[in-house]
C-alpha cells in the first residue's frame, strides 16, 4: 500500500522537467562547442576580458583565478573572486569571453548591491539545509515505513515539512533566474562598450549566454513540477487516512 501511495499518476510530472533539462543541456553544449571554435577578433582571452571589465568597474583588486573542469566558471561572492575553467581562462574564443564576462557581471551586481543577488546570497545557507532535509524526510521516511518503524499516517504528517523545505529550494531557483539574466545583460553591455566584441560577435555572445540561461529556466520548471508532485503525494496520504 505504501508504494501505491508514493508512486502514482503524478509521476508524469517528472517527464516534462527531465525533457526540458536534457534539451537545455544539449542546447548549451551545442552552442558552446560552436562558438568555442570561433576566435574573437580582438584576440583577448576570457581572463583578459574579465580583467578589463573588472578594472573598468573599479574592481582592480578582485582576482580572476583558474579552476579545473568543463564550464565550472563561477563568481564566489564570499571570496569576492572570479573562477574560470581552464578552457575559458586561456581561450580566445567568442564563447570564452562571453562566459568570462557573464561571471564578471555577477561581480558588478555585487558591487551595485543588486537586490536579487543579495537575496540569493542570504538564501544559500537555508537552501543547503532544506535541500538535504527534503531527501532525508522522503527517503528516510520510505525506509522507515518499509521497516515498519513508522506508519504511512505518520509519514503523511512529515510530508508537509518536506514540501516546505522544497518550496525554499524552488524559491531559490526562482530568485536565481533574474540574477543570471541580469549578469548576462551586464556582460553583453560591457563587452560592447569596451570593444572586446565587435559587430556580429555580439549576436554570437548573446546566443551563448541565452543558451546558458535556458538551463536555469529548466531547473526552475523542474523544481516547480517536483513541488507540485510532492503536494499531490501528500494529498494522497491524506486521502488514505480519511478512508
């Protein structure tokens, strides 16, 4: 009975999120592979582009470091430093300067006290705790039900806590969306203003950054569908108690 309650017609909600996530990743990979082969006319590397943008904003003391891995580029607000993957750090392609400029865009957001970035930073500790709590409640509860340590009714009482925790994760994904799009907007603006990209290259940078942004849209849609799925599961447990 417990598996009949946990698995049901609501499982179809997982399919759109999985398909959208797979499509977004394929779109990003294909777009990135296309433009990582195209050199930028100025001949600047990703690290040099990021340095130019940061210096222009008065962030001359902010380091631009290299990290291993593929597309591991990120801005760390706690360290106030940019980290670029080796391919984008040394790369002199349209994709490399676009990704590097995007990460520099986050630094510009931090300097300007951009509200969504501030909210996102404040939510990081709670989101980390909640993301672990969700799976602890769900999988821990299922194992305890299998071992007959707790009843399905008691598990149903715990489910709202998992829903609340996952709602925090979903809110984090929602706040991340404007943060990422705004960082890309700043990146494109700076690249053109400084003259790092020219003419048709601006459109190419936009395609790279838009493809990257789609992965965040996919993550938000997946989180929202999963949240709805958890609500439906919780309702099924409530219905079983009533009967």
